[in-house]
C-alpha cells in the first residue's frame, strides 16, 4: 500500500473520531473529551497537510524552483507544530477555568467515546507506522496521532476515577496532561523543521566524519569548503572543494564516482556538487562562511521577471 493511500485511510478514521468526540464531549460536559476532539482535529489538519506535501514533493523542478518542491514537507511540518502550540494554549485556558469551577461529567459517555477514539487511534498508528522514521512530515502527523492515543487513554482513566470518587476536577487535570503531550510534540517538530529551514547539517551527520571519509578516496589530498544540508527530511545534499593531485580530466571521472558512492553508502547523501582543485585554495578551512552580499549593488546582473 502506498504512503498516500495510508494517509488517506488514516484521514478517514480520524474524521470519524473528531465527530464522535465533539458530540460526546458536548453532551457529557467533558472538557477532556472536547480537548481530545480538538487534538484529533489537529491530527486531521496534520494529515491533510501531509497529503498536500507528499503530492507537491513529487512535482518536477522548474526554472524558478530548481530543487523542486521537496521543502513543502518541511513547511507542512512547521505549520503542524505551530497548530499544536496554539491548541495547547486554548486547552490550558479552558482547563484553568474548569479547575476553579469543576462541572459534573457523564463518566459512562466519556469513557465509551474516548475508548472508541483510542481504538481508532491505534488503527491509525498502525496505518502510518511505515516510513515515519525517515519522513519528517509523516513523523509529525504520526506524533499527532500518538499523542492523541495517549490523551484518549488519559480521558478513559479520568472517567473511571471520576466515576469511583466523584472528583470532577480530574477532567481538567487530564486536559492539562494533554497540554504536556502536545507541547513535547510541538517542540520536537518545530526544532527539526527549523533546523532544516536554516540549512543545518542533517542530524546524525558530522562534517569531520564526512571529510575524513572523502579523504580516504584514492587521489584525494584534502577536503575543504564543505557544506551539507537537507532539502527535506530524507534528501541530503553536499557541496565541497576537493584538492587532488595534478591529473588529466579523464582521471577525475572514476574519482568522482568513488566519492559519490561513499557518500551515498555511508551518509545517504544523494545530491553532490564537487569542485576539484590541484593547487592550494584561498579558502582552505573545512568550514567557510558564505558572505551576505547586497545583490542590488551596482554591476550585479538581475534576473529577468
């Protein structure tokens, strides 16, 4: 089953859960259930954005977007993380009001609806579990659903406690638990998305280790001006100056093939730009800043519109 089909199925399951929890939360006077419904609605938004991003990422490059639309995945993940933060602020305000003035909760209805939502969440998690370790956007949607499964479990346990003790304030405390889960997920998603948008070195990779690996290729004397970044969560790119012994152009082809093979095998780097040099470069350091220049200064050509 394709990734798109998995997300579509998860989208259908999630929409049913939102409807059930909204109706059940309103009828049972349960903020925890309504909060969970809001959380599930954000799951719905997250998976909708995931579908859009998956579609855009397959579109070919254009003269104005030479890298294509891979970054659509990261923008979708960023929006997902922001919506999680907004959601947690709303739940926090409502939970605070309920702590001050607890309302009676219909525990049987709350437990039944939340239990059904938990079963649906498990089905969605099983549907989305493939590929979430490599795709940030899918991982953000998966994290939404995982948090909601834990929140649904908390709602069920809260309903049981209220039924046994009559402490209606537990409903608000469960809502605060949901806030904690949302905040953790939002922080992780926003951190990863921001790191990629800032052209950070992909997590788990080391510039020094990549440089040392390239130096092991026969004919390579040194590596400098090395840059590694992500187009999206699973497409890595690299550019570098590689100093070699003086050689004919025909000798560079097998060397380039060996470099690309090592980068693909060891680091999953599939897009490379290698500048070969045989004399010392003015920029010999492994790390070199890219100056922030004024493109509008006199003498600089402008692209036509």
